[in-house]
C-alpha cells in the first residue's frame, strides 16, 4: 500500500467506513472538482458540529469521528477526525495533524480547569489536494466565532487554514508554539496520557465535564 493509499483507509478514530459518516459526507459534498468538494466538507464540519472543549477525555469516543457526528459536538481533535473521515469517504486522502498552541483569549472557566493558556495537541486536518497537503482547521463553528468576536477560519482548498494571530478587535489570539506531527489516525492513547499529565483537573472531570458549558 502506497503512502497516499494509507490516507484513504478507515481508521479506529478516523472511521470513514462508518455509515453515518459516509452519509453525512455524501449529503454535504458539493462541486465538480476535488478542491470544491473538500471545501464543502470543511464548512459542513466547521458549522454543522458545535465546538465544545468540556468533554470526557477519558472516553475514546471524544476522539472518534462518528461519535463527534452522533453527538453534534466535539473539540478540535474530534472535529479534525470527522473532516478527515468525510474526505476519505469521498475519495480524498486525509490525515490528522497536531500542534501546541497558546490561546490568549480562552474563557476564564476553561483556563480555571486547565491552569494554562497552552493547549497541547490542538488538532486539525490535512487534505491532499492538487498534489499538495493543505491544512484545514474546522474547530470553531461560525456561531461561536461571532459570539467571541474571533475571526472565523475560511478554507479555499489551496491555502492553509490555521488560527489567526489576532481577533476582530486586534487582540492577540492564537500562537503556534510546537508541531506534534501528522498521523493517519488519531493517537488517542498518547493524547490522553498528555492530557492526564498536563491537565489533571480537566481530565479528572470525566463524565462530569458534560455539566460545564462553553459558548
């Protein structure tokens, strides 16, 4: 199996063979070109799935594409997995990438639980379009961006779509500080261990995290 072929196969978390994922992708995809189809999938995931960082991170489902779709919400990793799964379901090679970022505009409640403005293993999607890997970040849905006056991330299928350094009011927003690499499937166990070490209070919430609200 070639490298490109491996990014078309279903994974444990990028479960592109799940019937609900395939159906969601089929209904969302639009356009005659591969780029146009990828763009339509990006917006379907970005705005069709609500961003929520208060999840049970001890549960593998938080990192799985089909689970993110089923609940209608997810954090950056789940949404990145869902976009990658939708792309693979439509024949577009995709993988998941990770980076550590500093969020200078995080909510006080979330900062209270993580104890830092450093968010490790922020997840995004990489799509192979026109023989080039392009980054797409579907994490923050439009309604959330509007509420917090954060610039929504657009995606044209040709240029990387990554977080803006400043928000709509010129306040410092996101800062990328470390590249964690790209993977064919979500390295959930590795991320869980890192969350357990870096964010013991948030990780320790377990099922109780659902009682918190975001946005």
